[in-house]
């Protein structure tokens, strides 16, 4: 065995350096001990983006980073604290965490769970957050009045680009608007509000965040008077996402380019299409992302297409697909006549691991997808029948855990794209199969961006 190891080829150090980005933080630190050449690269990767769910690990990391004998604090960029369980000794992490945040000069992203408990127990932690000047992304959960004061005192407010607030409780209200206090955030691009009880008024949001491009809403309800189009974002807001009740309460006064609806259209209850129709009509999106149950019987295109005359690109997720439903309700649903404006569609099948096994072997492999002509060609024929202007078609299949995002491709998903000429869809000319060619994801994304840009401008 020793002789064989001695004869084994040695990898060049440049090749070993390329391996580092694929390692976990723990493995990268172990890797750093192998040689001096790799040490800096491995440590840089290990401490650049870190997340902690246990108090003990956070304390150890803080001590490691604050060790003056080997300065590493300038390497830290993203820090996420998401404790799953708070042990009796949780408060022991507050001062090390405060020191870590205050001493990390290039920290860009900070996400804190139980933030109200943290900053009310240890004021130094709130001071460290408020005094940091380089943060561009903040995520606060389960926060209250003490965290609100920290938020209002942010020295990074002029450069903050992303702000997430969720599960707010006991927030002080603004005496004039009866809403929460928010600082002026001139560079804010993304605002996410989840479960916030006393929302900022819709009329003041554009003045607080004049550069906002993306607004995410969940479990919220606006109660103030409807905003007028003159007080709303005129050009900057391009992306809107939320559940149906939140979007309905927003009563959007202007159109947006992209809309993501966090809902699964199903048959479990008597589905009232009016609220969603109102949302779609107000937003009039160019790009739509939505999820339907495989058993949905409501005609999707006939019900909602009249509300979206600008619709160009669709990302359609089909939930709970199994062998019996593959090609039944949902396929018939999207086969019915749809809007002539749609030029691109990506259909993503979502199934549990059990149902995915029933659908066939290795649906997540590219070879399997391209070698299943029965499934993807039936989809392609259905899409070309319902969407006469279609020129870009994508197909993906995979499983999704209940906690995962509905309107998102799973990390390991492989999307297969085809591009075709709408004028050649008629079978009497060439046939559907011959009218389409498989293209790379890069080419598909470039084409979709061009289609969205052209539709938005028109």
C-alpha cells in the first residue's frame, strides 16, 4: 500500500486551489492545514459566508476570527444566525457576536433570528449593528421596539440595498400614519415584509425607498387608503411577489414587469378566481411565475389570460404530479387556447420523492429528460396548441420538500430548452418536432431577457 501511494500522481497546487470553492467551511479549514500555499485561499473561502444554528459553534467562530495573532476579520462578508434551539447559555454568545460584527470591516450581509431578544438583552449588539457602515443587506426576524430603534439608527442606511423584516411584533406606530417607523433608504432595491402587523403606508413607501425595484409581501394586510399612481413608483419598481391576500390588499396602482404569485391553485376549496384576476389585471405583468396543482380543473388560460394583455414569459410549476396525473388534468389545462402574446414558457413538474419514482427513473438527469420524448413532446405539443406565438419552451422535473419555495427551480434541477419558429408550428408544414431545436440554457436565458425587455418597452 505504501508503494502504491508513493507512485500515485500528485495534483498541481493550482488544481488543488480550484477545489476549494466546492468545500464546506469545515473541510476548507481542514484543507488549509495541508500547505502554506493553500492556507489563505482555504481560510478565505471558509469564513467568507458563514451560517450558525448552534450557539457553541458561533462562540468558537467568534473567538477564531477575533484572534489578533492571525487577522481574518476583513475576510468576513456574510453572517447568518438562525438558532434552531436556544440553550440556557445562549446569552453567552451576545458579546462575542457584537464584537465580531463591530470588528468585521467588510461585512455586507447580516441575518439575525430572535433579533429583538438579542438586542434587548445585550445593548452592545444593537450598537454594533447600528454603527456598522458597510452593511448592504439586513434580515431581521421576530423583532420589536428595541430592534426598531436599531433600524432607525443605521449608519449604513444610505447604502442599504436589501431589507427583510418578518414576524414583527409590538412595534411603535408613527403618530401621523399609524404605521411602523422606517428610515430613509435611498439605495434600497429589495424590500421584503412578512407578517408585519403595522405596515408602512403605501403612500409613504416610494418616498422612503425611491430606488426600490423588488417588493416581496407575505402574510400582510395594508389598511390605509389606496395609493394614487402619482405617489407610487413610476419606473423603478419592476418585480412584485407575494401571496394572494397580501397582493390584493396592496391594490397596486401601476403595472410591473415581473409578478410571482405565492399560491398553489387547487381544487380543495371553492376557488374564487376574482381576487387573483384583480391582482393580475392591476399588475399586467410581462413575466408571470405561478404554481398549480396537477388536478386543477379550472381552465387557467381562459380564466386569467384576459387580465394580462402584456404577458410574454411564463414560469408554470405543476405540484404533486404522479403517474396517474401525468398528462391528465394539468396537461389538458394548459393545452386549451391561451394568450397570443406569450412567447416563452417553462413548465416545471414538482413531485414528492415517492411520486417522482413513479414518474420514471432519474428525472433529474439531462439524459433522462432528453430521452423521454413521450413526456416532453406531449408538453411541447400542448404548449404550441395553446400558445400560437410560442418560440421558447423549457421543461424541468424534480422533487420538492414542503418547506421549499414554490416558485423556484430546485438547485439540482436541469431545465431543457427548445427554440422554435411560431410560423412552423403547423403540422401540415413540417410537424411540431421538426419545428423545434434544443438550445443551451445560456441561449435560452438571453432570448427570454430580450423577449421580456421588448415586451416591457412596448
